[in-house]
C-alpha cells in the first residue's frame, strides 16, 4: 500500500472518529426520578418550590379562621370563586399559572369552594355560546347571560429579594395569595409564604 493511500485511510479514520465523537457527545443523558425528588440545578425557581409554596398556602387557606367565618355566611351552600391575576413581580421568569392552577384544583377538590371559569377560558366559553345561537338547535343551544357569578376572587403575586456579594447570592421568594369578596372588595383571606430561600455559590472566574 503506497503512502498516499495510507494517508487517505488515516484521514478517513480520524474524520470518522471525530464525527462519531461529536454525535455521541450531542446525545443527552436522561434519567427518571420520582416527581417529589428535590432538584436544584440553576438556583432559580423550580417544581420543588411550587410544591412547597402551594402546599403551605392551600393548607393556610382551607384552615384559616377568617375563611371559615366567610364560608359560614353561605349557610351550607358552596360559594363560587374566580381565579384572577397571579403576577410575576420577581426578577426571573416564573410561570405563575402553575401556582394558580395548583391552588385551584386542590381547593376545589376539598369541596369547600367551587370555581367558575375566568380569563381566556371564560372568553372562549362565551364565544362558543354565541356561536351556538346561530348554529346549534334551539333545544341544545345554551342560553346567554346565564353565567354563575363568583362570590370571591383568588389572586396573588411572586416577588424576590436578591442579595449578592462576590460569587455568593441569596434569593428569597415571597409568594402572596388572597381571597377577595367581589361585592365588597373585603379580604376574606390573605397569606404570604417566604419558605423558599436559596444560597447560590458560583465558581470564581479564573484568569
């Protein structure tokens, strides 16, 4: 075998190894863990934080003396709640709808409160009822202006306080939630959770 052929085979072999190595390196390593496993990769808000905060706020809401007092006025009837805005006033991207949905589903399943649709979903339902007026049979078309009005609105916000010195950072999350009487604007329940506090130490830059 002459030298040129040897060089060609050697070059082809090296190229193949490089391509194979890049291909293998680009494949992610995936492992499954229990959904309750605590994971903190970036130091930012995550699913563990959602679980801790929602459990605390929901427990506070369902066992609050003020909430119990407000429910007693309905004399055994289950009042209706609409979910308002859960704003993200923190310094990072947080999908607050996950907090709202978690609280809504758990409180609803407790049987103490019922929920009515709000926001985008309510708009879609109204549009569907309008569409039925001209396209569904008279016997099956749902009536307009027959919605169940809510007695309370559930809303909240997420805020953060960040303290940093050098490569060390402390992130504290304050999650507020409140139930407000829609007729009087009175707060019937209010709670704040600040259980999530993280200390993040970043590697120091080496020059």
